[in-house]
C-alpha cells in the first residue's frame, strides 16, 4: 500500500523528491510533515525518539542538521502506527 503523495494543497509546481540510482526517494522533514499533516517539530520528535528512521547528513547548522527520510521508512512508520478497530466495535 503506497501512501506517499504530496499534499493536494501544494502547488502544482512542487517537484518530486530526488531519487538515487536505486530509485530510493528521500524526503525533507517539511515534506514528511506535510504528508502527515503535522508540524516539522513533531517529525523531529518522532525521529529523535526512534519512532521514524531518518538519515542525518550531518551538514546543517548547529541547531538542526540536514535530515532526510526514505520513502520506505515513511511507509513502515505508517503501517506500524495504524489503529486497528477492535473486533465487534462497529
């Protein structure tokens, strides 16, 4: 199941995230926040708590490094955090 898509509120000129030679896509923290409709701070918290895997490029400012999140890690986070209805709840 693929959940990754840029939000519909983004302009039509929003470029797709870059892909490496193996086709793996990497998203910026702001892009991940837009996907999940939360703040970038929340995404940073998920990363620092170990809930969302990310790549630290180590070339940012002292306050925030350059962080990228792989598409497959976003998918894994999504699947791991789905709320399943209890049997007979509906």
